[in-house]
């Protein structure tokens, strides 16, 4: 990038990405508990992935629009920060309402209200999330891109660990009830976790808004003129290669998020009844497992720039995805649910790389003035594979996997391996 962009200190980068921790806190609560909540409301396990489709569909629609709008925005809050704030407010409201869907159901089934709130939550998260990616590229010189996205990964990991573990901690350490007051209601430990997630999300976003300034449009305009970029819209070749890598990576992640809870409940706790105590224990333990992989991603985040400098970004990413693939396949090996912590370590390595390396490879190849819209469009490489998984994985589970959701986790492992192979064909700038 241009010399006009000064190098920022670690803590300046930390502050500008701190709100991402709150976003991921809410996102982790959703990932760890949405299947459980929807099953409690009466969703069928074969239709579970269809409810989850609202996340990628809203992301595919919202992120490019928000990216384009934020590229053209400039007001008292800046360019990206207005979207942080609006998204945080809307997400916090959805987090408070979602576990209370049965109390809102006078004429519509709670699971459809839950699905609608899931859609609102995802749309709102996307309003905040996409501009955070663009802000790193806006503020940092090219040589700090990998560090910037790695700090985001670190903060994402911290937020996700606490968000994933919170229902377990409230139920097992603080005496909050782990059982619902009646069939079809959400347990108190999950409900209060969503409330706390709303508070954390809005607080961390406000921290970033008040501690971070943005470069005015004329600085970014000047920076764009110094780059040898086409004036017309174009798709960088590296983006095209990354699309295939992203497809296999996010197909795997979506399958893992949707089916880990029913898979663990059936294989290790011997139940498919979402209203049973055992299923609740399985759901709490899955939250712990998800916290483990997010924690690992946070730990390795700051080592990624060092490894990538030695091996290249694409090779670093390929190795990480391979480790994730082996880890997902190993679910078949273990018979004790507590030993699933082992594969979650490997999944955390893959997750850390997925959150940082593709963006680091892409950021230096797109025009600074259009960073928002390009990052928004690149988000389609995340949403499309999730849509494909959401449409077909329930059918695959029913007709090919004999209703055994652990095989959906195995399918995710194979997909992660294919992503690793695809990464090797990328030509870095």
C-alpha cells in the first residue's frame, strides 16, 4: 500500500478490532445453541439444516449491499463505524428475543418465530461484520494485513470461547437451572447466556467506535491513485482460486455447526429427544467443545503471520485445513465425549487459518476505495457453500447416512481435505 498509511501499534489494531470479539460472542451463542433451541421448539432433525439456511442467505444478500454502502458513506462516525453501531443494536435485540420465542407465539409456531429471529440476528451480525473486515484493509499498510486479520482472529477466538462456554458455566458453576420450566421452553442457563451476549456485543462495538478513527475519503482516494489497479470493476485471479478453497472449507464448517449437537447426543449420550436432560447435557458439552476450537484459534492467531512468512500463506492454509480434516474424521474413533477435546484442537487450527489467511491473501489484490464491496462479494464464497450444505445435507442424512448425524461430521472432514488440496493451486501475489 501507499506510504501514506502509517504502521499501527498492536494496541491500535486491537482497539479497531475489539468489537469483533462481541460479534463473535453472539455468533458463538447462535452456533452452539441454535440447533438445540430449534429442536426444543419442535424442528425435525432432517429439516434442521433448512432453518440454518437463513444465515448464509441473509449474509449473501446483506454483506455486498453493506459493503457497497459503507464504501460510499462518510459522516460524523466515519465510514464503517455507523454500520458497526446499527448492526450491534439490532443483533442485541434479536439475542434477547430468540430464547423467548415461545412467549411470543400466539398464532405462529415457536420454531418459525425462532427461525425468523435467527434470520434477523444473522442479518444484523452481517451488518457489523463485513465493515470490520474492510476496516483492516482501510487502516493498515499491506505489510500489516496478515497481522491485522490475525488480531481479529485472536479476538474472535476469545469472544467465541466465552460465548460457547457460557451456558455450561452458568449451569454447572453458578447454579442457574439447566432444565426448562416446561416442554418447549428454553432452559434458564441458555436464556441468560443470550442476555449477557447482547450486553457484551453492544459494549465491545462501542469500545471500537470510541477508540478508533477512520481515514477520510480524500486519503483513501489518494491511496487508490497510487495503486496500479484497473478503474473498472474486476475480479482478481486470486479471488477466483480462493472461491474453491472457501467452498470446501465452509461446507465443512456448516455441517459441523448444524450436526455436532445431535451427533454427540446420539453417539455419546444415546438420545435423540431434544427435551431430555441427556440431550441438554450433550448440548452444554458441545458448547464447551466449540469453545475449545475457538480458544485454539485465538492462541495460534498471532503465530500465523510468522508461519506464513516462512512457508507462504497458501501452504500455511493448506496445512491447517488438512489438520482440520483429520480432526473431523477422528470423531469416528472416540467413544468418550470428553476425548472430543482432542479433535477440537485440530479444528481450532483450521478455524484460525480460515478466519485470517484468505482475507490476508485477498486484501492486497483489490482497490482500496472499493474494499467494502469486494469484501462483501467475497463473503459469497462463505454463504454459497453453506446454502448448498443446508439444502442437501438433511437429505443426505436421511437417505444415505441412515439418520446417523456423526456421518455428517465425517462428510465435513472429507470436504475440509478437498479445501486443503485446492489451496495448493493458489498463486500468491
